[in-house]
């Protein structure tokens, strides 16, 4: 058997306001995480580009080293 629940209007409005505030804070947190993820992706892409550039330089230096310091056959 269910009995009616009585809640003061002021308390009910406070609860609704608190829930709304929690929802807004949750959306803010999600937006912040999205921004951080975007920045992280950009950083990861830049690091991959730097690594590729360093690998290219390393290969070129090895080629130059081979040309300059290996005796011709």
C-alpha cells in the first residue's frame, strides 16, 4: 500500500535547483574534458611529426656518413 508523500514547496524547489546546478556542473566538466582531449590530440600529432622529422634527419645523416666514411669498392 502506497501512502502519499508530502514535501514542502520550498524544499522541493531547493532540490530542483540543486539538481539543475549539478547538471550544469556536469556539462561544464564534460566540456572541459573535451577541450583537454582536443589539446592532447594536437600534442600527440605534433609529437608524431617531430618523431618523423627526427627519423628522417637520422636516415639522412647515416647516408652522409656512409658516403663520406666508407671506402669505395
